[in-house]
C-alpha cells in the first residue's frame, strides 16, 4: 500500500513503526532482496551541526545491489551518477515515512532498453521491500 505523492521519482508509504525500528526493518528487508546499505546520511544531525537547525529524524540510506549495479555500469558507465538507490526515512510523530527513489523514473533518463530492464527488476525488489514493512 503506497500513499500518494506528487513526486514522480519516488514511491513509499507511512509505516506504524518508530524511527529506529523502521531503519532496522528497512535495512533487513533490503538485505533480503540483495541490497546493502553503502551510505547512511543523518540529515537531521548534519543540519543541526552545520546550521543549528532542529528537525525530526531524517535519514538517507544509499542502497545498492551489486549485481544490478554491475550490469547497469556495463551498459552505461555514466550511470554511476544515478546510483545508489536512495531510501529516505523520516519521522512523522510516532510513525515513519519511507520513500524510495523509483529506479524506473530515474533510469528512464538513459533511454536505453537494457537499462529499463534492469530498472524493472530493481523496482520489483524495492516494491517487495516496501510491502514487507
């Protein structure tokens, strides 16, 4: 179940999990689908440190499936600028919003059918990640 968003490059939903539990569950679900988390950016902590701003917890996970990344890089070396797949978690009170970069929308930029095929496979796995939450 996904909730509507105005952005055409993302899909997601709000889950009834606390922020830390949501991060744990998302990371576990990604792993089951062959993704590792290469980067983790704590946006709230960064904005607090650099700008003195307070905001609810907000984290960006850079998820990568090595097999798909390799196939995409072989087809188009420049595609690294669009990798990894970002998964955003943000606290919304006692719940957490999980948004995932839509590989179909982003990879469409290449105009290459072989990349579209990879994006379809990746999207299927990311759909399962979201559905498992």
